[in-house]
C-alpha cells in the first residue's frame, strides 16, 4: 500500500477528539428536591474523580469514520511495479487532431485528411485508446478516449470543412488536457492538417504533457490549381435625383502559382444577379473590379459578390449589408439677428458626406420637444439661454444627446441647469497687440485625433481677437487651451450624453478660424463625437461577435432571436435579462428579430477570414518543437514494459472513493447510534 498525499495523516491527531469527548464527565440535569440543610452539621468529604470510557462501540465507530476519511484524502493505492503489463505492453493514449478549416477544402485535401485519420485509427493496438478532436478556429471533442474503432471512424466520417480559419493553439490545448488525464504509459497526438501558416502564432499554453509525442501528418501540397479569393469590398456613396447610390468595388486576390483567366465576377442584390464582369488575375497577383452604381432605397439591402467555380469555393463569396446612410440631425439655436452668424457654420456642415448632417435652424423660443426628440446634437451659437430651454437641454443631454455651446459675447447660461463644463466669465480682448492662438491640443481625444499626424492641420495659424474666460468645473476635461493657458474647449459628461463648451465664436466676429482648413474637420469631428455616431459595418468576419444592443437598429421586442444562414433559431435573451452577444459561426446573412411580427429586423453579413485562403504552409517541425519542447517524435517510449507512474496507478484504482463513502456511511451510523443511546 502506498499513498500520494501522506501528509494528510497529520490529521490523525483528530482521533483524540472523540476520546476526549467520551472521557468528559457529564452530570445529569435532574433536580432532586430536598429540605433545608442549614441545621445539618457539615462534614468534610474528599471526592475521587474517576474517568472511564463508556459506550466503547460508539467510540470505535467514530474513530473508524475519521480514520477512513483521513485515509481517503491521503489517496491510497496498491503499488504494482508491473502495472503496465496488466494494462497492456506499451499501451497508448492517442489523440487524433483533424483540421476542419476551410483551406482543407482546396482540391482533395479533405479526402486525404480523413483517409489519414482513418489509417491512424486502424493502427491502434488492442490495448490502445483514442480520441478524435475536430478543430478550426476552435476545437471540439468528437469522441473521447475509447478503443472502439468503428465509433472513432464514424465521429469524423461525415464531417466537412467549416468556414472558419485555422488555429493550432486551441487544438493542442485540448489534446494536452486529454493526454494529461490518461493513465496509459504512452501518450501521442497525431496532427492532420495542411499546416496553413496563418494558423500558427506560437500560442502560449499549447505544450503537451512531458513524455508526449506529436506526429504531424501533412495533407497539403503545391497550390497548382486556380483559386480566386474575394478579400474585401469598398463602398462609395453619392446622391443622384435625391436618391442615394452606391458604387461597389471588389478586391480579388490570386494566391496560387497559376493564373485565374476566363472567370467572372457577379454582383447579386437581394438574391438576383445584377451585373457580371470578366475576371482575370495573374499568378500571386490581385485585381480590383468596380460595378455600376445601384440605388439603396431601403434598409438591410443584401448584396453578394460571387466569383466563379474554382478549387476552393468557400472564398468565392463576399456578403454585405447596405442601408441608406443615417444623417446626424443637428439643431442650431441662434437668434437670427446677426447677419452671417451661421454662414460658415451651416456651409461647413452642409459639406459633410460621411456622415451627412441634417441641419435645422431654430430661435431659442422656437425649439420644440419634437425637435429635441429627433436631434442628435444641439448647437447653441452665442445665445442667451433662458431657464426653460436650459432645463430641456439638460434632459436632452441626460438622455444621450450632445450639446455644443459657442460662447461669444452674448452667451449666457442659467445656474438652475448646471450642465456646462465651465463657468462663463467676462470676454478677454486680444484685438490690440498680438492676437491669441490655440495650442496644447488633446490629441488622444476623438475630436483632435485626426490632427495628430504631421501636416494634418495646424490650429496655431488661426488668430483669436477675443475669447471668453472660463473656469472649468470638476470632473471635466480641457481639450484645448489658448496660448495664455485659458481653456478654449472643455468637455463634460452628463448622464448618457456630452457637453462641449467652445470659449469663442464660430464666425468671423472674434477670430478667423472659419477661414482656416482646420475649421471644417474640427466641426465635423465635434458633431460626430457628440452624436456618438459610428458608421455601421457592412460586414463582419466569422469568429467575431455581434452585440444586438449596440446595433443601430435595435429590436425593442422582448425575446429576441437570431436566424442563422443555415436556418437555425438561436435565442438571444431570456425574459427579464439583457441580450447576449452572438458569435458568428456561419457564412451568409444573420437575421436578428423579435418574436412579434412587426418588430425591427437587423441583418448582419458574415464573411470568411480571407487570410485562410493563403495556402502558404509552415514547417510542421515548428509546431512539434513548440508543443513537445523540441523533443518531437524522439520522445516516443518504445519499451514494452514502461511502468505506470504512481499518479496513473492511483487514478486507475480510485481506492479513495470507497474509503470516503464508507467513512460517510459510518458517520450516519454514529448519528443513529448516539441518538438511541441518549434515549436509553
């Protein structure tokens, strides 16, 4: 008998506890009535305290229960030097890793991979066991540790390549966990793949247990068959006859050594072919194909670019979802009494294309609740704001809107609505002498990030003849300062929205900023930031996740579900809980909708990772060295009498389970026995 954790026997000291309990003198609590002893003579009496163990059977039960539980934690096992012979001479635990990424569909690679896996299973000995793991970007155990060859072959016989990319790391981690739990003396992983180079990134944690071997089986070969890959697509929007039109340009790559000639590229909209153009790509070259513009009249327009048939059909399809561009609605609040006050402002916003800006001019007393409900940003242009409007604007910002305040000579803000990022003070006149300049920009902020690169815009060229002195409030961020150190642009987060204060005008009354090239991008970036606008992605890649709550077209109905390209229905949320993110696993179009018939529908296009179509192979020895510590196949144990380790022998016997179960049973007997004794 041997033990894996003999230190647990220190707990044998706990056996003294039941003995001490049994030796403890316990007095009966029965009160005996007796008359007064005040007149009885007191005689000294010396007692002799004697201790003896009573209920010896109960004590033995308790000691045996504790002894068995302590023995179970010590992990006992019967040591057998020839344990390996009992299991089988050199018995193996084999893990077959079968690459299921879409590059395996090139030519006959998948058929050869399944044949190699079938051959590995057929070579198993009578005492060997094997597992089958199918992997691409992730790894799934198809069948775990069995000696039944028919079941092992059936686990991958009907499998097909998935649209996911190759990742060797997850497969090796799963193989390592299976081998680490095996009691067999010889451990081996067989990696069957085309060893696509993009699939190996030197992942940490992909090391197999010590003494394991990794046998690579390469089913790749030269890329000698034509294959056109649609890598990406770009969209160019324009307006014609008040209708939005989109020009789509597809990029096609040929990563093989033979040319792609006589092929075609087809544009499909809503499942119908609209235009077909010829496609010719040189060996290891690329080409761009532009289609004729088409009109986008409704949301969720499904667009597909499809190439002809070749040796790898998975990368011949590229899906997009195109919707009409959503403008950023801006309400400009101005008194309208100054000629040309909004001239440069409105012209700069009218030039906006990505995104478009929809402008609505209102006087302070004419701003309605409907205007605020439809607006994304409110721009207060040098206006004396009354209390009523200030409170409505505060609610607007709290609900997620954006507010931009240009503080000119007429600007004021009531204290009853404390949302401004700074307190306004008197104007500072810089018309005499040297004018003020703006510097110390916060280039990390989204507004000024575009000016971070050299020769991308210089604010110091703008001259300011006057500006307002402002005192920043707590928890605000100063984004720009004048050369004297006074804040020029201050931002504050209020509720779900943001407020920005510009300490000057947006016309020519106090500066020549509207005449400078930086004025337009500064204004555009400020409006986009305050509106929290993000251009919806026309497509996502398999393996990415989609957050329904972050989409521009949310379905407000409870119980949202996703309809996959293959027709599966996946619930996205339970009643009363928040929505779950959706991991894209299929190629095509996903639909996210509510259970009600009139609920909004969001369509998501899912595409393959184009990097997987690069069939350049890596040296399998690189993966073997990383997974086995450089030992590779030389670590194979060929001796027929390899002894089992103590841990392996203990796992095969599991004596601790029986000891623990018996100890718990004795504790139950102790409870019944002690209750019976207390009654008698």
